[in-house]
C-alpha cells in the first residue's frame, strides 16, 4: 500500500485507529490526514512503538477495510 491512504479508506480507518490507539487525540489523527508516515510518528511518540511496527499495523488495519 502506498504511504498515502485513499480518502474513502481514511474515513473508515480513523475509527479503527482510535480503537487501536485510544490515547491518540482526534487532532493528532486528523493532522496526519491519511499519511501513514506522519501517523506512525504520532504513534511512536505516544506509545514508544517503533515507527516500522506502527506503519505495519496501520497497513494491516487499512488492508482489513
């Protein structure tokens, strides 16, 4: 998957992201605007998860939609 998540998928994915990483604020999620790299950075900062692991999990969630 491209690092940019399609707009339609992004709207569906936001809910999954909030379920998975409930400590992320809506502002952090919205600020990433579907860019997996930026979202992974927020997850890395908030949870201490490796960026590659966060990107992998984001891809898994997106692929499940």
